[in-house]
């Protein structure tokens, strides 16, 4: 039997990916350029018995998905820049209370209202440092419609596996472009559900780490009763200010992601092995970069592409290795150097890192990248 | 049975001394001793339960069988 | 016979954090009596709160409890209720949490007529942060941020709820302890959004700044400034001057609740699919 093929918009693919992953709850608030995700969820979720709610604001939407997740639902919200800013406090709540949830942020220009219909990649640092306090961060940056589908499924899997909020951040170009997509068969991509407690309700503690850093999560209404708070808490879920416990718990929450980086990180290396110039790019910019790398190779320039698919956690170790044998990095990005700074931060000064920055609503085109390669060669 | 005295239990570690119980007791059974309530005149207790009902701190129990 | 509150209190959690004379404990007792009367099952009961003194209540009650972020109780609770409509979901919190920072969620929760109960403990002040004026502090009152008297008018929370579309709205006080559980029971039994405002006292941060000499004086004030709705019907406007009504203030029957309506959405979507 041939697989189902469709011509879909990136945002539509995100909604379908969520449902494939078992999402049964969406709460959101209309915002350009992510609104199609909400629209498709409003159509498709009730067909599979799921629920869609348009909340009164972005904060409410973020709160509702956390509530639904605690009640056992796989939950999704979608937004764009200003909405992401509004959601940030509650994203932090999801991190400290360790609630699996997926946030899709279709990146548009900023700050503030910025350029609502213009593409951008300027929310990348907000994905890691947007909410206050130290916390784990997982952020995926797909570059095609198919990849939006696949990475949305993976985002749910990571959220459930590591009991933490996960962000998917396509830029507006990827979110709004239309491409061919092949729907995977049910079961073709494994779908992970959160680990349910193995102990009876009377013995259950929501942050019990006796089986490892990721405590099993029971659902409200499933026979288990427990307390959840945004305060620093003990293993039984109740607040504490005891220094050793608070320190250990915060470190554990971050360690859930840091110690499992190998499982979470994903990237593609294109002609990097013998490259003298490596372009580090993600999202739509990586498509221009691939074009530029091909053109450069034709002209005898040893160029390669390091395409990030997971942005956070960032592949620091691999970037350091590569930096030891290249002459230069180039980071084309639709912001003023957010990825550039991260690359610089992990290569110990081994190579210069040149930037091509657009915050004018225009994509980075291949010619610009090729020109920069020739300049730095 | 009518005139059997109730037992008033005061959980001192819960009592914060707000005096609501003593003030609203219609027969002045209770009194404040420093920051904790105490039973002054158990014989006067009419078992109306107002003290237990109003105590914000779960610190008074009136057992009246 | 002494009431067995302990069966709903988590072992080892008392004494609670509330100050001497704070009415929140009286409200919590009323809530427990109401749960008992309603025959609630702990595993099927979810209490959701925001941030503030009153929002610490869920930590003491032995059921599914969710202490969320400031102002967000209604929105978290909406998610819980949507995901599990069969659960009994109760929101609790203070006036500032529910109606200032959480005001938007509060009114839209009322508008949706979602089948939950929201209990607002209105002590007219931000207690936990030390007594700043809230959206329900009376005009002229003193707070740490209104040293010359409050220039703001206050919300009438019950009217706000009625105006926003809640289909059951009641008001009680921490003084009228026996009424609290009765109002909560009636609110929960109402199918649809119910709001119960409990006028409460904060001796520590409101009372001492506003010339209340004692806890009892604050409690008496709750008694003297309120009138049951039934009694008010026989009173003249002059007699009602400065009085706040208590009891069931509004009840609208027959309006479908939100999760019931959404179940119909699912039916329609699935019928269209076939």
C-alpha cells in the first residue's frame, strides 16, 4: 500500500505531526504567523476525540496546556514571538514542575510587534533564556515541511520521555511554505508516552528519583493524588527552602537534558569532512546555505554545511572538534548573531566565526553566503 | 446524659492566639492565657460548637456525646 | 460531636502558614465540610490555585492539588477540566490573584460557563507581599502602597462574575462560618460556572493599617456590613446604605456548560468525518 502523500503548509504539517504523536489537547491564541496550527487543530483534534480551546490570551493558553498535561493529555500550544514572550513565565512553571508539553513558535520579526508577517530566527536565545531562572531547554529547528511533521513528533517524544516542555521553532518561511509531505504509517515513527508510576497511589511521589533523574508522572484523575507547585519542591511535591534539596533538584532538572544530550541532539553534516569553511545554519537559512555550499564546491571552495536540527542542547563538543580543522565558520541567520555567539562560545577561538545577519524580513540568500565564503577563503 | 460535660481539646501547637474562639463563646468557657487559648469554665459549655467552627487554625475540638 | 477535618488534611501539614485570625482557615474548614457533604472522592477532586496566601490552601488538602503561577488558576483549571471533565475541579485563591493579575482568565472562565467552582477569598489586600492595595481594596483605605488613602475604586467581584457570564454566584463571609459550606455545596451542585466570594479578613496587613483594633473587630465588621439577600428584600435603600449582600446572588438554570458543549463539537466533527 502506498503511503499517504500531501502538499502541505509547514504549519499544517505541525498540527498533523502533533496528532500523530498522540496529542489530544490544544490551547492557543491567534497570532501571525502561527495561526494555521490552531486552525488545523480545531478541525482535526475533535475528529480523534481530542479537544481544542481558544484561550483568552497566550498566558492562559500556556497554563491550560500544562493543566491538561497534568490530567494526562499530550498537549500542544502554538505561538509566535510576542506570544512566546507572554508564555515565558508559565514555560518556567512547566520546567520546574516537570510537565511534558510542546510549544511551537513560528519565528517572526521582533522585538515587540516587530514584523508580524516577516520571517525571523530571533527567538533562539529566548528558547533557552526567556523564562527566568535556570532550567532545562530543548529546542528543535526544522527546515522543511516534512521535517516540521517529524520534529513535532520527536518533540512530543522528548517532552514525554524527559518530562519537560519542548519547543519547536520553525522560522516563518518554513512555517508558511508548502511542500510535499509523506505521512508515516501509524507506528512507523515510534511514539513515546510518559512513564507511569510503578508504585500504588499511596506510595507515589511525583518527584521520586529512586529510578533515575526522570520521575514517573501520574495523571490527575487516574487514581493518584499529589501536589504540584511552582515553588522549589521536595520529592513529594511539597515546597521546601532547604538549601541542599533545592540545589540538588535544580541541578537534576537541568541534568535531565544535559546528561541525555546525545539522545536529544540532532544535526546534519553536509560535506563537512574536508571542509575549510563550515556554514552553521538552521531552518530556512540552512536551505540557502546548502545551495551556497554546492555552488562553492563547483567553484573549488571547500565548503560544508552544519545544519542544526536540535538547537538546544547545542552540539558544543562536535562544534569544537570541527573547529580544530577548519579555517572559518559562517553563520547566516535571520537575527543579529544569536547562533554566531553560541558557536563562538564553544570553539575556544580555534577559528573565526563570520556572520550574515538579516533582521529586515528578507531571507538570507545563497549569493550572500557564497560572497562571504569568497571573502573569508 | 443531658448534663454530661463535653471534653474540649486544645491543640496548643496549632493555636495562634487570635482569640476568635474565646470572644465568640456565648458562655465565656474559654480564655486567653498569653498567646494560647485555655478552658476556664467547662461547666458553662453549652456544646454549641461555635469555637470549633470558627477556629481558623484547627486548634479546638469539642467532644460532646 | 467534633468534626473530623483531619480526614481531608494531609498528615503533618498543620499548623498552616496563615497569620493569627486570618479567615482563610475558616474557609478551608468550610471547604472540607462541603467536600464531605458532596461525597467527593479525593482522587477525583482537583483544587487549583494561583499565588498568594489563599492560594496556599491546596497544599493542605489531601486530593489532587495544583498550586500554579500568579493569576493563572482559572486557566490551568480549564485545561484540567477539559482533559478530564469527570473530575471535580475547584479553584481557590485571593482577590488580587483572581481578579487583578488573573482577571482576564477569571472573566473568560465565567463566560465559558465551564462546570467548575471558583472560591475567591476576598481580604481586600495583597497579604503575602506585605499589604499592598488590591483591585478590591475600598476607596480611601490604607495599604502599604496607598499611604494617603486608596484612590482606586474597588471591584465588586460577585457582580464581575455575573456580568462575565457565571451562572451561579454567591457571597459569604468568614464570620458566617456555617454558611460557607452550604454556599460551596450549592455552587458545586450547580451545573456550570459557579463563583463563591468569601469576604475575609487580613488582620496583619489590612486591619492594623485601617484602625481595626483586633481580629474580632474585623470579624464583627464582616457581620455588621453584610446583609443576607432575603433580609435585604425587606429593607429600605437607606437601611441598605453601605451594606454588602450575602447568600446566593445569582442563579441561571438551563445554560449548557462548556465541556458538555465541547462534547457536542466532537460529535459533530466525527459525524462529518463519516
